[in-house]
């Protein structure tokens, strides 16, 4: 596949599209000043080949263009138009694809409508390139995903941006982006012809066979663990059944058959059910009786306390009366005849301010108190009898309460025994449930151990056969052999450009492990970054990609047959020039030799390789001017040619 034209369509669809024509099979040089859009050409071509992001900066290109279109041609003469709209955000998958013969040209402005997507576009381009339909399978255990080989990987060998062509440690397009370096390593053997769909299919089958082998091993290991666990679990169940009375005797080390037989026997034994009883009702009756007896006992205690208080008060009262009566009786010694005036002291016969009681009054009081004492003495026996009756009743209640407590204690002991029987019954029933579950669910899979062992053996045999077949592929060795063929062209071209470390006996080559240039010296290998000088970095990038594409064209490999380079002469100018043709002290002889090598390699490939160069240099040589497809410098009227026409910006 080579490029015929690149077109940019304005957003308003009214202006004439900007078209840049390419010449297939030849060197195409786009020269001009800085900031004219030369570097954007490579990004647009890459975007039209199926990338989701155009990778263009926020400049007039991004602000004015509505569609990008690329006209391509394949070896069989078929043509394709690959168009992509300017994404509204950072990326888009929309696309326009049209296929035709050699009469197919760029579409008109009004013909561009979304009729495909980036994935389908890559698929159609890959089919026209001849990329075989297969999926790359990473090695077992690799921490990356499989992918469909397509033009998305092939395009990585076709571009060298301004920063990439002068890189110290990397060689390929977008190699520093996440995942791209590994994708190049995975796809390069196929595009070199060291691996193909047959090897990929065998590798895929080997990966699947190893996955089935691991699955069979896991199933067998699981079944063996289950059987071992069942044996241990079965013996444990037998010991529990013996402890619960379901089995009378269990061997010390029973085999699997004995375990199964004894477990089934344990299921046939009915556990002893506890005898039903009215203990609960009887306990409730005794508790009710106990509460009643305690209440009555409290009433009798209160009555006895009341009688006791009365008794003590009566003793105190009668004792005081006896004391007063005894004192009053001493006055009887005077006799009634000794009565005298109560207003005169009987001892001193002096008048009294307050007259004393008469002797008759005192005698009457004494008689009345004596009568009350006699009455109190008569009540005392009745009170004592009542007290004894209350005490007797209270003692009877206390005895009944004691008897009640004894009955409750006996009932509680009986209740605990019933609870133990109930718990034993529940344990035995639960154990029988576990035994039934073990026999029903867990013992079946162990019968499949022999089948699983046979499946594992078969999986081992399949993996062994596939490993023998894939071992003969030896993709790494084939890849290195093809890289050695590429190195055969790199070395003389490096010497032609007089690059550092290129003199004999050193040889230049591509390191598959590092994806960079390596100089093989007699005593060691020198990596690309240690060669030094931007001139050498760019020079080795040139000879590596020219040799790679020459090999690809020579062996008709399905990689687009164009190589796009941006600023390959940047190392020969002291500063970033606006127009390199105006720099007097540039190494023009070396610049000329670089472009002469590009011209010679295109002629060597006899039309099968197209090289597109965007650069500041503009050599006066006829062969150089014949290769120029655009000279973006100021015109005589003050305007300047560029990728975006001046009238688009106004």
C-alpha cells in the first residue's frame, strides 16, 4: 500500500479541499519553513489509518478542518479512500471508507458521511494488505492480552516523527507509549515472516491445552481432598454416634466400606425420646402454694407482733397501778376518824393555799384502782391463750412452707434430668441428620477419581504433542535470522554515511530485545544510546528503517510500503531554523548524502517503496527538486504556502 493523496476538507464544506499529492514508488520531499504544517502530515496519515486520536496540536489545522481523507493504492491496483472526521473531543472511532479500481479518486465535500468505524477500517486495510486473519496469543503466564494482528501494528514500522527519529534509546514509532513496545515485539516476528497463523494456531492450541491440563489437575486434586476429608469426617461421625448411644462399638481404624456401613446403621437406630411429664404444671402449683403460704405467714407474724405489743403495754400499765395503789393504801393507817380540815396542814396546822384531798376521796380512789387491777388480771389469761393459738397456727404454716420447699427441690432435680434427656435426644437427632447429609451429598464425587485421573493423563498427552510441534517453530531464532539479513544492508549504509562506530569490523543491527540499534563489535555490543551525537542517532534510525523496509519489500511482507520521515536533517543545523536553505554553515555535503541514500534506496526497491520526507532542507540538485512535492515558503505576493490555505484562516 502506497499513498496517492492527502486531502483536508474545511468545516463549512464551502471551500475547496486542500490536496497534497504523492508519487508512488519514489522519494517524496515536502520542504518548507517551520510552522507550515509539515509535521502534521505524518500525524494525519497515521490518523486516517485507524488511530482514535489525530495527535494534532491546537493550531489552525485542528480549528479549521472538518474531515481528513487519504487516497491509497495497493499492489493489485485496487484503491481505497480512508477518511476520518475531526473528533469533537479528544478521540473518535467514526470513519468513511470507499473501495474502487484505479479510477477511484478523492470524494467530494458533500460525499463524506460516516459509513464505518476505525475497527472496520483497519480490518479492510489489513485484508487488502494481505495480513492473515489470526490472533496473537501471548505465552502462558504473560501479563498481557491477546490481540488481532492488523495494520494497527504494521503502521508502527512506517512512521518516524521528529522526536522519534533522533531518539537515543528507541527505534520505532510510538515505542515509548504504554503497551506499544510489547506490541511491536509480539508483531514483528509475523511481519518479518518468522511466524504466521499456523504457528499462532499451534500456540493458541497449546495455551488452551495447558489451561485444560491445569483444570483437570485442579479437579483431581479437589476430588482427592474431598475423599480424604470424607474419610476423616466419616470416622469422626462414627465416634460421635458411639458417644450418643447410636452405635455400641466402633473399630479403631475402620476402612471406607466399614465407615459407610456403620454410618447407615446409625441412621436406623431410633434415639430415646424423653418421657412426657406434668412437671411444669406441678411446679407452677407448688410455686402458687408457696406464695400463698408466705403471705399467710406474714399476716400471722404481724398479728403476733400486735398481741405482743399489747401484752407489754398491759404489763407496764398494771405495774404502775400496783405502785400507786400501794402508796395510797398507806393512808389507811390514819383511819376515817382522823379526818381533819383539808385547808390546814396536818403536821404543822398551818393554813394551805391549796386545800388537800380529803381522806375519804383518797380511799374511794384507791378502791377504784383496786377494781381495775382485778379486771386487768382477769383479761390476762384470755390474751395469753390467744397468743398461743396464733403461734400454733404460725408454726403450722412454717411447716407447710418447709414441706413445699422440699417438694420444689425434688421437682427441680427431676426437671434437670428431663432436660438432659431432651438434650441427648436432640443431639442424637442432629447427628443422624449430619450422617444422612454426608451419605447423600459428599460420598458421590469420590467415585469419579479414576475418571479424573484418566482425563489428566489425556491432557498431559495433548500438551506433550503440542509442545513438540511448537518447539520446531523456534520463532525467536527465525526472527534473529531475519534481523541478521536486515543488518547486512544496515552496515554498508552506515559506513556510507560515516556514522560513529560503523567502521570495520563493526556491524550494525537491530536488537530484538531492546528494539533499538546495536553495534556488534569483536569484543562486545554497543547499544544505540552509547554511540553519541544526534547525527549518529538519526543516521542509524535511517539505515535501520531503510534496511527493514527493503527486507519487507524483498519478501513481499504485508506492511504498508511507505516510510514517512519528519526532519531527518535536524542534527545538521545549529538551531531550529525557520528555513534551512538559508543556513550558510550547515553540513550540506552530509545532508546531501542523507537524501541521496533515500533516493538510492527507493530506486533499489524498483517502485515497491515510497519514502515521504518532511524537512527544512531544499537542495538545488535536479534529482532533489524532482522529488519535491511541495515547497511551503513565501510567495512573491507575500503569501506563504502551507498545509492550511491562507484563505481558510480568514
